[in-house]
C-alpha cells in the first residue's frame, strides 16, 4: 500500500499531464485554442486564487506535525489544505 501511495503522490502527475496533452491533440477544429485558454485559466484560478485564499483564512497543521506518523515522502511544514 505504501508503494501505491508513493506512486500517486510522486509520479501520477506525469500521467495526468500526458492525458491532458493527448486530450488537447484529439480536439479537432478551431475550438482547440478556446479549450486550451479556458482550461489554463481554470487551473490558474483554482490553484492560485481559490486554494491560496482558503489557506490564508483557515490554517490547519500537517498531520505529521501533531501526530507521530510514518512519513513516506518529505514535505514542508506549511499548512495543510482543509
């Protein structure tokens, strides 16, 4: 189970990016640029604006800071997303 968790935490992002690139090339016609701009805007909006705003409002410590855990991956001590 640890290996599966490490795989998803470390490497699964590469599969997601490859799937997004493949999806972009499968879209035909002039809508391709529109989908690229809209998806890029939504990623920026959700990651930068919404996520960081919630982190500023609601601080929640990472579990390894308050509990004794077997940490599989190194991570900074900044707040955990609620």
